C-alpha cells in the first residue's frame, strides 16, 4: 500500500471514529459507560 493510500485510510478511519464518538455522546452513552466503568473498578478493588 502506498504512503498516500495509507495516509488517506488513516484519515478516513479517524473521521469515522470521531463521528461514532460524537454520536455516542449525543445519545447519552457517555454517562452509561462511565457508570459501568465505575462499577467494574469498584468490583475489582473489592468495594462494590
């Protein structure tokens, strides 16, 4: 794969990832993910 094609693929994937991230935040998924991460962390430590 040429250097130009590789760079173009990286840019496309970066933009797709950013779009998915923004869509998830728009849907309110950030709060859900954060709460699940906190519960998982507390379970690993042995508090929750």
